[in-house]
DNA sequence: CACTGTGAATGCATTCACAGCG
DNA sequence: CGCTGTGAATGCATTCACAGTG
C-alpha cells in the first residue's frame, strides 16, 4: 500500500502548486493535465502520474478542479496553515540573502534562530532577529523546536554545525557549504552547491574543445 | 563513439576534483576508487564508471595517480587555466551574495558585467564592478563575450533578462528566479530554486501526518 | 594480490497507449 | 468526445560481478 514516491516528483509538486496559483488567479475552475504541464515544460502523462501517487483528483473529460487540487497539494507539501520554524547558521552574504528572501516567508517558513561564530556579528539585529553566538545553537534549536536547519557557514565548520542541529532535534537540514556532511538516516539532508552549478555548465561550454584535445588517451 | 554522459556524472566530476585536492594536499601519490568514493558517500563502482566515460586513467593494483587525475578532470571541467566570463542580472540580496562568493573566483569564474533595473542602484560599485542599467545588458554581454549569465531578478523580469542574455550570445544560464524560462536548444539553462529545496524537506517532515489525514480520497 | 574497466543485471523514472468514465 | 488513471514498455543510471592487468 505504501508505495515509493520518486524524489523528483516531490519537487514537481511545488511547481504544480505555483502553476495552479496562476490558474486560480485567472479565474479558471478546471485545468487539464496538458494545460498544467505545458507551461512547466512537462508532459501531460507526467502530471497525471505524479498526481496519481497521492490519490485521484481528476474528473474524466474535464480535468482537475483548480481550487481543490491547489488546496490538496499545498496540504501535502505542508505549506498550508502550517508554520515551519527555521534556524540559520552563518550570517555571511549567502545567509543574509536567505534571511531576506521573501519566498520563504510566503510559504510558511519562518526564521526563528540565527547564529554566527563571529563575535563581531553576535548581538546585531537582522530581519528582526538578534544574532546569537554559535555555541548556543543546539540549545536554541531545542528550545524553539526548530524543524529545519540551514547551513551557510564555511566548509570547515559545516559538520560541527550539522551535529549541533541534530543534537538539538532537527530532522531536516539544507547545507550550502561545499562539503559532504554525515547525518543519521532519520535526518533528511539536502545539499545545494552553487559553484557546482556553474561548473556543470562550464563542462558543456568547453566540451567540444577539451574532449578532442588529446584527453581520450 | 560519442556516447552519452549522464548529467549526474558531470556534477560528480566537480566533487572528484575537490576530493582529489584533499588527497594531493595530504601528499598521496595514488588513490583507489574506493578511497575516493567513500568520503563522498559514493560507491567505488560508481567512481570507476564515471571516470571511464572520459578515458582510462587508472593503474591495475594501484589506483589512480592523484596529480594526473586531478589535472585531467580539471581540464575536462574547464576549470584549469581557463577563465569563464560571467554576467549577473539583479543585484538584490541573492545577487550580492553570489558576487561576493569566493568559491566562484577560485574556480575561474569571473564576474565582468553586473546590471540592475533599479536606477537607485545603477552606478554603485560592488565587488569592484559598476552596476549598469538593465537595458544595456545585451550589448554588454556581447562586448565582453560573456560565457555564463546568472539571473537573480524577480520572476516577472526573468524571461526578459534571459532573452537579452541569449541575444547577446550567451550559451549557458543559471536562473534563480522561481519561473520556467524559455530558451532555444543550443542554450544550456539550469534552474536553482531555493524555496523548492525547503518545500521538498517540508514534505518529508509532514508526510506521516498529512497522508493519513483523509487525503487518500 | 589489489585494483581497474566494463559487459550484464538490476532498479528507477518517464513515456506510451488505451480502457473506462462523465 | 475529452480527459483521467494506470498497466506495460521503454529509457537511463547505478550496481554487480568478474575477466584482465601491472
């Protein structure tokens, strides 16, 4: 009964929610899998398959009721009537950017705790939150019952911060440091590596040249 | 002869380069696929398969020569003795963070052009670059022969910026706006969606509850 | 003997194609 | 008739397993 849902499908769920928002604002009552898929660059079959993992929401011949599907998917993603408490470690450029990013607040992600190792920064107020010293992270995380931890510290410090999150009871972590982190299996860990994005592109840009330049042996 | 290399493999290439850097600093001459794989959370078979797409670099019984493999992979990725000229559109929080990020400079990615639509920001200097008005993007991109474009503008403006990049001759774009962009097939487009990362985590955090709460029908 | 390089097997995700429904 | 929901087919990526090599 409990089938496995593809990881990629979960990410598309967020896309569906955004796209459905558009259709709702346009005042459409129903939308077909094809119309939902097209602007997202997907196929109609993919949309139907994805949705089918969660139940049967469509009506034959008509499509999906926009309002209902939007509300159901938001619910599944936990971004409806739900607040996720987030803690951020590392108030550098990237950390500050994430704190200021409106996209999170809108979706029910609320920063509750911010720490930094730099005593110069501790005590400063940013986005309405006072920066606490790193050493208090574990306790703050526990006290605020943080759901999600975000790591934007230098690579060397990333594992230590990660461990504090875990000891504090966090079950989901996003790591922006370019380092492989260890976490027990009960903790969901996602890595976002910005330099890696550019490097992958560089590969394709340089491909023709590099591969023919005697690399094959 | 020209076999297809998995997308995921390209991304792991960057990881191998980083890890090999560690081994080199530690003064190791050779490293086996197993030792290379382990700290990255991969299997030895995966490492061997990935490398085999590009040639035969190993020695039976010994492993891979660290220095040579590092140099070869860096070359394949185009991060050795190569400079990639980058343009950034949108100097908000995220844009500023990317400009300041050292990880890019180190790998041969150099920002040459920065634009913003806000006339308040135009003329300001950031990380040694003067912010130009958005309307000049296409021309600047062409004049500086930009390789990679980065989009950190609001969703509404993203497609317009993307079009300017493309008309200016850019062949690789990273888009941070949560919007699906259109680009011709010759242009490599990558999307990085930060809110989506958190939402995917929220799904797993909330799963147990949401799925049993009458969503199955 | 320790290790690579790679066919063959497996496991996932996407796409096809169509029966069934409103 | 238009569209969903889903078995079956396909296409990719990963893993297995082992012959081959220094």
